[in-house]
């Protein structure tokens, strides 16, 4: 129902979004994955008609929205990356204001406020000022505000940054419910792999303004199907040993995380013997060895040579 | 529109520090400046209170009688003799002087007691009186001759003050100067217009007292009020900047509401706040400092007309500032405005001190600032509640407001489409 066609945005010296074509089908839940500065927010600003593209097009049901953004705005519920709320007003007052902007009033308005507050689990604290809420609660109101006008498509820009695990779970659960039970179309932006893995049917991976991979989770992981990830935990950090191990033949990529080492190797490579041999030579104690199937994180690592988060 | 307006007003009411700037600060300044600068404004009566002794070294009745004799001896037609005789009686300078001091506005300020010379000198030494006015022998006669026959022989009186350099003495001195001048000058009018002479004479004296000058409290209540309403512009533009930064403005754009609705709400909110601000400042100042003696509906409705015009222009100014702020995507405009421009405008508008001695250029600019124009409108109303005199300053405020509004509309980023 919604698509972008070679969407490009050039700022003075950076190309923030470069030739991005996305498709969102009705009822689908799509993830947009990318590290900081990948161009996710810029892409979303263009899709939601808040920013004019340098070139390319955004279409809703086949019709370009660049000249006439009204229809798009009506169907879209946008959850911005920032907390786009009045801090000095309560959750209820914020929702009332945004509801009235959409022409709701009277009973209907109150009912809708009640519904969205229930949805994000804040009905009992609606009278408190937004600035006194925890980060997680603010995020939930941020979502609630985008839901006031019963949108068909929910576009979320990193809705879970900087919140506690409990709020995060609640939020993810809410979004999943909206998508599964109410058929809401969802575009979910994040640099948290797990979230996208849990929530989305299909994923676009962006880096440096470009879409570098797309597909269902399974399709993407198939990129790594001939590989496996070995996670080795030592009793402490051995810089020289880690370097040595990374250079063992067949290792395609390695990452060091404090006292553990992560290696991506071709499936079926026999390297455990070499591993223990080297460990012994350095007097290192291996605490745990874990062979994993790849995650989207690994896919990203493979595609870009970098991690999603620094 | 209602939604916008309620939200804008609620935001302001929740913002303690802004409220403090908009209401508490000007009030504090009115109190400080009003008290400390009492005395430099001629209308500050309390500071000028004084007791004076009036010494008359002549017999007034005798002097009048002798002048009346002179008139009869002149052999003019009887009706004229009659008129002149009456004039001599009612225009007796001593009586005029006493009734001048007994006049409503001066009697609060000056207490006069008749004494003889020795008594007066003693009181002055003991400082129970601040000054002694002596009417020397022949004062009445000379004055009356002067007034009725236009003789060139001027009359003089004598002022003896405990402290010659005190502001009280200055005021008293100028009252007396004016009086003597009136007595000597009115003579020609008296003589020329014959019959109406008596009325003319008292009319001449009236001019000293009829116009009530402005007190320091009146000056600074109005000065600070017209200055601090300007801060509303900054407040509102600051709000708009925050809305843009926190992306609430994006939410508003997404709602498909006409952006002009947003802008007009800002202007109306600003006007409403200014109206409330002015109402509170004026009424508090009136209650606590007795700033405005007049309590008639007519007086306050004049004040209201000026206030509403001012509020309208600040609304337009706020709209302009909002437009520029959103266009530049920066809070520089409200910051610069509240950090310096307001003080400048207040200065050239005469909020801190009267601009009488300032260069013509500066006063001209001040006259075209909404605050400066409003200030002169308020003052003119205080001095003389005459609607026709308000037209000019109010017109200036209106013209400037419309210019602000047109600029605001031109500069406002109309992000109706994807922009
Ligand atoms: N208004 C702007 N002017 C100039 N450059 C910009 C502007 N907005 C974004 N950029 C640049 O465009 C690039 C993409 O930014 P964008 O915010 O879209 O990334 P993102 O994927 O949302 O990152 P994050 O995960 O940090 O939110 C960045 O290099 C950023 O510096
Ligand atoms: Mg972003």
C-alpha cells in the first residue's frame, strides 16, 4: 500500500538517503535496520511527508504524496525518534490536544483517549505531567499520541531507545498486538536486532544511506547459511592470544568483547583443536565455547564489516 | 483553533519562570522605581509636603478700599466703576494667593498658617515651618494697580526658606513665580477686557494647578507595563521554538491543520496574555500604591482602549517572531529580543525616563515603537482624558501592528505541502 521509489535526500555535503526503494504491504510488519547515521530518520521524514526528497517519490496506493500529502497524513501514525510531546502537560492533556487537532471532540475524544491510554498501559497515571514520567512512560505516550486518529499505518523511529526493559517489552508487545490482532501495517526502525527479529516479517538493512540487504529474516540469514558463529569465553582478556586466534585459517571475521572472542567461520570448519592448543600455549583458561546460528547482527557484520552499535 | 489556544495558554500558566518575568518582575520594578524616584516627578505630592508661614505686613481690606477710592476718583462711567470695584475686591492678590494654597491639589501638599513677622522667624528657626512668605507693605495696592490700570510698577513678595536648595523650595518658588507673573501679567488682560477681568484672573492661576502632573508610580507603572508586555513576544516565540525542536510542530503538521491556524493562535494567545498582564499590573498598582486616583468608568475605559490596542500589536509582534523563529529553526530571535532589543525599545520608548531632553531622532523612533506609542497614549490620557488625543498614538500602534502581521505572514513557513 505504501512504497518509496529511489528516494534520495542530499544535504549540503552528505547524502543521507541514497536511492532507497521500500515497499510496505497492507498488514505487514517491516523492519528498517541500520546503525547511527544510516539515514533511517531522514527516510522516515520523507515517507511521512515532513521532508521533501531531493529526488525519488513516495506513493500511497499508487498515488504520489509529494504534492498532496493530506491522504498520507491521514493514514499515517508517526512515532518520532524524539519525545514529541508537551512536557508541561499531562499525558491526558497531550492526547486531548492531538485528538482535537484531528477533529475529535466530546465523547468520542474521551473514548479514544481512554483506548490509547489503555493500549500503552498508562490509564491510571494519565494526570501526571509528561516531564515527570520515566523515559519508558514518555515513549509509551509518544506512541499513544500517534494512535489518536486511528491510523492504518504505524511508522516508528527507534521507539525504544533509552528505556527500561519492562517498558520496552510492554511497547514491543503492544506493537505486536496492533500488528497481529488489528492488522495494523507497521514500519519499525531500530538498531536493536532482537527487536526487529522478534517483531518484523521483513527487514531492510540500511547503511550509509543505502539499502544493503532486504528480505524476510530467513532470507537474510541465509546470506550466512554457510557460516557459523563461535563464541569463546576466557577467564580474562588475552590480547595476543585473541589476535592469534583471529588469524587462524578460515576465520572470516572476529570481534573481541572483553574476555570473549567471537569468530565467524565457514560451516563445518574444524578449529576447536587449534583453539585449545593455542589457549594452552598462552596459559589461558577456556570457560565456555558456544557455536551459534547467525543473527541479523551477524548478517550486518558480514555485510558491512561493522557492528550495528558501537 | 480552540485546541491551539487552550494549549498555548496552559503551557504559559505552567511555566513559573516566564510568569515571574511577565508579572512579578515588572511589579517589583514599579515598586522600586516608584519609591526611589519619588520626587523627581512633579506629581509626587507626598514627597513635597511643606508647612509655610504667611506674613502679611499690610492691611488687605484697607488696601482694597484705597484702590476702590482711586477708581471712583478717576471719574469713569458708573457701570465701569462698579465693575472695577468688584474686580478689585475679588482679585485681591492676597486672597488669591491664599485660595491658591487652599486649592484641592495644593492643600494636600502645603499647609499655610498666617503669622506675624517675629513669630514666623521663630518658627523658621525652630524648623516648625519650612518657609515664610512675606507680603510686604503695599503689595496688594501695587498688584491691584498693576492689574486694573496696567501701571508698570511691579509688585513683589518675599520668600524665606529654611533650605533654599530643597526640591520643596524649588516647587514653592516656581508656584510663587507663576503667581507673581500671573498677577502682573494678567493685569493687561484685566484692563483690556474690563468686565470679565475677574474671571480671567482666576483662570490664569488655574493653569498652574488644574493639570495634575504624573507621579513616579504612574510613570513607572506605565513604563514597566509597556516594556514587559514585549516579553510576551519572546515567550511565545520561545514556545514555538521548543515545539519545533521537540517535533511537536511536526505532529501538528501531520494533523493536516492549516499552519495559519497555528500562527493565529500564537498571536491571539499573546494578545490575551498581554491583556491580562496589563489588567493585573494596573489594578495591583492602583490598589497597592494608589497609583491611579481616578476610579471612574470613563477613566478606566480609556486605559482599556489603549491596552487592547497595545495587546493587539504585541500579538502581531509575537506572530512575526514566531514566523522568523520557525523559519530560522533557532531560538536566536526570542533570545536576542529578550536579551537586548526589549531594553532598547523600552529606552527609546521612554520606559525608564522621560525623553524630553533626547535627540529628536530618538524620540521619533520611540514614538513608532508599540511600547513608546502606548506610553504616550497612557500619559496623555492621564493628563487629559480626551479620546481625540489618543487617536494619533493609537494609529501609530495600529500601523506598526499591521506591518508586523504582514511580515509575519510573508515569513511564516507555510509547510502545507511536503517541505
Ligand atoms: N537536517 C540535516 N542537515 C544536514 N545533515 C543531516 C540532517 N539530518 C540528518 N543529516 C545527516 O544525515 C545522515 C543520516 O541521518 P539520520 O538521522 O537519518 O540517521 P539515522 O539512521 O536516523 O541515525 P540514528 O540511528 O542516530 O537516529 C547523518 O549523517 C546526519 O548527520
Ligand atoms: Mg534516527
